[in-house]
């Protein structure tokens, strides 16, 4: 149904999609299961005649199919994102192969390769962001593609493109206002976009603490002919170890630069958001600390934006930043974080 763009009719297809999701919601997998179901050509699906298939690969879901449309995909994205608000965090093979994610694809590839217009792309972006959770939006903004560009940077690039018409300029102006409203959206844990932007950490693939995952390391070794492949038991060659540490440092530096760019932009819109607490009484800095960010992986950079952050106590427990770090620390290597935050304790001033 989604592949058949040649007979695309907005109202009819939206009605069909809504009906499909209503029926799917009565199944064990639910509507989210239908939208997130991955195509797997080895399981008997045959789409050889589909016009859009040249853009798609195995492990692409309904969101990815809709994103390949030249126009009007915004109308189909909305109902699917309502049942799967975290979709923006995931990419299928069509995006993963070139290091892109859905937001990157819409901002850049779709305009250059699929004949889309700025206005239609902005409508699609609004649907992607409006129906996504703050965590998914933060992930998308900080994801870095194979060309080293973050999702936020691509949005900025899109907004500074020369407008060809009054309609395009109006669309961009409205989108800027939409972005400014987006920073106030909270999730079920009362967390803002700023909480998740501050907490995200760099990795090869860019979210969480998986920079040392074996598959990423092995891929790194193969591309640079620094084998043998690491199994987890054998010793890592010294040359490979040094190259890998250099690469990780480069990734971290690039990620932190984009992260601070987004943090500064949010606080330029409303500085008071720096001290908004979630339901656990954590402001964005405390939330980043709780979720594994250390002094050397980004806390020091965050303090350059809001120097008052490490001096604040948690709203519910009254713990200072260094006490929170001490309570969470499970690795003696993170003692630097405790020491550096201790220096900000009001009792030592």
C-alpha cells in the first residue's frame, strides 16, 4: 500500500492507513508492531516491481518507506508516529548504509536526490518532530551522518537555503516558531528536550556507552587493515588500540561540539529551562550525570554553558552534584568526576 506512490491520493490513503492501524491495534503486536515491522526479503516478501524499491534495503519499515516519497509524506507520517513516537531513533538499511537517519534523509538527501521542495520537506520535518518523544528528537538532532554533520546542523543548513518563493520563506518562518515551541514539550517523566540533549553521549553510531562494542571495533579494524579481528579474548594490537583511542577521541570531540551548539540554542530561547527538574527532581545537568556522562566525556563542557549547574542540589533528595556522582559511581576511573564536582560544592567556597 505504501509503495504504490503512483496512485497516491492523500485523503484516500490516509483513510486506509488509519483503518489499518485501528485493525492492527486489536492484534497482539498492536499498531506499533505494524509500523515498526521490518521488511526482510529472505522471508518471502517480493517487491521486485515496486517503483520505490531502488531506494530501500532489507530491514526498512513503514516509516522509511513513507520518507522516500517525493511529496506529501507528512500526511502519512503523522498517524504512524502517533503509535510509534520513538521511531526517529531508528534507521533502516536505506539510511544506515550512508550514515544517515530519517531526519538527515529529509533535510539533505531528499532535496538533492528525490526532487523535493523546501516547503514539503519542512512539513515532513514538523510531523517527524511534533509526534516524537523529546528523547527521540534529541537523538535525531545529535546523530552525526557519514559526512560529520549533525541533524541539527542540517536543519540550520535547510533554513538558510535561498527561498525560491514567498511560500518557502513562510514555511521556514513558521518552522522556526515551531522549533521554539518544541523545547517546552515534556515526556511522561516530565523531562524536556534539554534533559536528553545534555545526557546523550557519543558513540560509533552515536547514542549510549557502546563505543567499545566489539562489532564496531572489528569494523574499525577491517577498514584500516589493522587486524586481526578482535574476539574479546585475544590481546588488541598496540597499533590498533592507539588508532581506536584516537578515533574515539575524535568522535567525542565532534559530538560534544554539536551537543553544546544545541544546548546553547535552547537556552538562548529560554535560559530558565536550565533549571527545570523532571519527576525525579533532576535538572538537565543532574540527569546527564545520572545517565553516565563524566567530567571527561562532556560534563566539563556543559558547565561552560551554565556555570551554576554543578552548584545546584537535586530537588527531591537534596544531593549536591558531587554527592550524586559519588552515589552513582561504579568505576574507580570516574573518581575524577567526583573530585571536579566537589570543587563546586557551596560548602567549600
